[in-house]
């Protein structure tokens, strides 16, 4: 008998990649829920349009089927511009929707809940950090205070519900993820998506503007590696609660990211830093030894290969008029 998977945030970046992947397997029956539009990978009968910040909407979705697995990829997300200027956008709705979803998993006897957290709660570090390198007594980076503590709160809610003994929980602290179906508009995208858009739409000799001085360093992970981790956690995790770092273990500066994208795209453009625009000058990389030891997971896609895959997808997808 196939297992029923519900993907929350099925029309978003992570959600679409998760739905597309698990839909390939006969042993999974995939359902999705999204706020604004129908998932292109699901039949209409398997898709719910719902506002997950409303308790009655959450209960409507969970009341339709008995789900074995819930993958929580729904979130209010955006780039550095909002993190600096409107940080509250990443707090209230995310805390509310996760509280309702976690209770629904308990009330409706879901077998396994997986939460896509991130590494935003870690303070900048010259060395890669493990799960043990987050300290509750430390002051969090001022730009990530709201979103970081919201993620920690939801992780602790996962741990709380796991102790009630009905549902297995996995908290996934993944690094900066990129790839197909990410945001590529310049208002809401992260540095990777924004740079892809700028470079691929530039003419020869144009100037590419990068916010800040380019020294910020990010740990980048191609989206298929995160999806692969999710599958391994579903198949291998035994404990009722586990928290894992999921990252490449190394960081790269924004300046070098932009240079790589320009080179792989084969564009002849000039890179200019705009120091008047907001940027968050941090360095962070995530150690994933725990995931490798316990689940047999490690990244498979190099940064150069991931950039090439993303560029190829962008050209095909946007050429087809799917903006």
C-alpha cells in the first residue's frame, strides 16, 4: 500500500521540487497544499488551496485524508532586502501556521512530520558549525533575531510534540538552497536567484550590480540534495525527534558566486558593488557529519554543476513563458 505524503507549500520553491521528486515513485501518493495557485505537478484532486495561517483551513486539509508523512515547506520567505527592512514578515505568519500544522499532525495521527528549518540561528563563524554550535545564551545576529528565534521555536515545538509519542519529527537546518523553481524576481529573491536573473538577461558589456561589498559568504546547496536528505530521513530515521544540519560544509563569497555564474553563463559583463544597498556581512557553513553518519547522506551536486543545471533550467523554463 502506498504512503500518503502531504507537502505544505507545494507551489513554492522547495515544495515544487519535493512534489516533483516523490511523485515519481509508486510507493508514495503525493498531495499538496498551497495558497495562491495550483501545483503543476499534481492532479487537481490532489491539490488543496488553503491559507495555513487559519486553523479551520488547516483542519480542512488534514481532514480530507489520513496522511502518513507531512513535509512542511510552507513559509513566508524573501531576500536580504526584507530581512533588513521588514524583518517581521518572517515571524508572525510562520509561527502561527507551524503551530496549527503541528497540532493537526498530532490530532490526525500523522506518522512523520519533517520541518524545513534553516541555519539562520547560527552566529557567523570562520569555521563550519555543527548542530552543537548553537547556544541559547548567545545573542543572535541582529538581522536574524526574529526569523532565527522563530525557527528555533518551531524546532522546539517539533521536539515537544515528539515527546507525546504519536508522530516522528525531523527538523532540517539546511543551508542556502538554490535551483529550479526558486524566486527569480529582483524584489523577493535571494542573492543567487537575483544574480541568475541579472546575468542571463544582461547584454554583452552590461554592468551587473551586486548589493554590498560582496564579502558575505554563504553555504550553497543544490535543491536536489535537500530532497535526497528528506527521502533518507523518511526511510532511515528511527528516533521520534532528530535535528540535522544539511549543508555543503563550505562557504563562498557573494562576489565569487556572481563571478562563477557569469563565467558558467558565458557572459561578458562588468560586476559592480552598490554599497548603498542593504547586505548582511556574515560567514557561515554547516557541518553535516551527523546526517552522514546516521542517515548516509552527503551532498552529491557540486556548486559548478548546480549553477549549470540552474542556468539550463532557467533558460528552458522562462523561454516557455512560465514567469
